[in-house]
C-alpha cells in the first residue's frame, strides 16, 4: 500500500471556503444581533453545492444578506454547530447520538431539514484495469472485504478479492474522517461508523479524489453522486450488488481476514456463488432506493436562536421553497435527487413550526424510503 501514499502524495491541507459574502460573514454566530445580515454555514462537502447554489439564487433577491458556506465535513461542521459557533450545519448524514448529547449540554436547539437524496458513488478510472472482464461491478461483501479494518496491510492486491480482479496493487482513496460520507460508507458496509482500514488517502476535497482516481487504472474512490456527475470524463461509477456474501475470494485470504475479525469480535465473512449483478447510481435508482446500500438523505440543521434573525429566517424559507428543493432541474444541476413531495412538505412543516430535534435518534444507515418518510413526517407532526 506504499504506492497509495506515493500516488496521493500531493495532498494539501484542505480548508477551502465557498463564500457568497464579504469576509465579515465569517463572524456570524447564533448569538449575533437580531439585525445581523450575516449567516455562517459549515459542514458537508457533499451538501455544499446545494447550499451554495441556494445562496447564489438568494443573493439575487436579498443582496443585503451575506451567506458564507464553509466546508469542514459533516462531523467537523457539527463540532462547531453543537457549541454554537455556526448558524446552519450542512450534513450528509443525520446527526449522531454523541452530537445530539453535546448540543443538549450546550443548550443548542435546532431544526432538521431533509433537502435531497444522494447515492454515494464508488468510482474508478475511465480506463480502469481492476476488473479482468465485464463492466465494473462490486458486491457489498467485496466492498466490505476491501475496506474492512482487518484488511489493512493485508489485502493489498485486487485479486485477493477474487479471480475476476487484476493481479495489481490496490490504490484507495475516499472521504476524510470528518466527513459524513466517511461515516455513512463505513457503517453501511462494515456495521460501524469509522470501522475501516486506515491505509488509504482521505480528504474532504472531492474534486481531488476524482482527478487522482481518474489518472490511475488501479485506483478506486468514493464520494457523493454530484462529484461523479461533474467528473464523468475522469471516472466511471461501479455498479453495486447489495449482497454481503462474497463471490470468490481466495480461501487463504478469507481465512486470514476471518482470523483477524475473530480477534475483533466480528462474525466471519463467507464466499457465496453467483455473478455480480449490480445497480448503477442514477436519478432513477437513487430516487427509488433501488441503489443499495448507498442511497442516503441529505440535511441542513438550523440553530433556532439564529432563526430569530429575519435574514436567516428568509434564507431557510427560500431554501425549502418548492422552487428550490422541489425543482427537479435545480436539484439535478447540483447533482442530487429531489426528495418526495411528502418529505418536502414535512421539511417545511418542521421549519415553520420550529419543531426541534431529529427524527432519526442517531440512526443514519439502513433505513428504507418508507422508514425515512414515516419517521420524518411523524417527527414533523404530520
């Protein structure tokens, strides 16, 4: 895996800020004066394109309100939000139990707004040589084997996943630990947020992931659907088969992984027969939840104290209006999929009624569309 570090050696500290504002907007906080026209948003790199697009449209009708959108990852954004440093937190997963608790301790009350659906996309180079035959396809079990904590330093060539993979060194990249994408991906595949191998290149800079993966035929990465949509000249998506049983991993490799899993108190992985019959992420498969287990909702969280400021109240009203989150062209332009009309209705009801807290109680993986609808509408008192 030394090639991984060599290949991705040009990583720089990522602190990019997408700003639609004067520099003074960075001083905004929930305890700002009632007439403050500055709004500070931080959090997910996945949700940032939506929030920034809304901010750009809002600036056309309310140029007096300064909206600053920073990117420090979902977890990084929540760390600021739950102590009262920011007004709105972009999130590519629902708020965690630990974050809920910290917010309660600090007297931070918030409204949870579900704004779009995303399909977390596994990407490889357009000229990938990872797969010996057929189109790129992985089972959830193969992804689990590839990304397991127990694979670190051991599963280092692609053919350790099975005979249909190349005898070549693995190069992996993906979301940084501060990212909600990291939390969702690791929990969806490995059963616990953060349970993953560490010998990969992680960053919040999704564009860099696309560029570097596109340049290496043996590289694989993952990021939100929007970044795949915007980089199809560099990368192609991998079809995902939701089965957790593996296809044909060499028995010796599987035995070693299972010995390591036993030490960590995990159940063994097992080979299963059949071909990889995957589903590609696209608006139809994501919108229908046919793309599993990597379809997920996207959120913004708004501090209710901040919501007392007229400018911020107007911005969130604008964000949740049918012309934005209900507009297929607008949401598609930033690379995501509209949530259902009933979820949009619930988001507006939660916001207008200032219904605080979360519908999901710290759970953010493994929910069906029907479960999301039921939980969120019930939470928003519909």
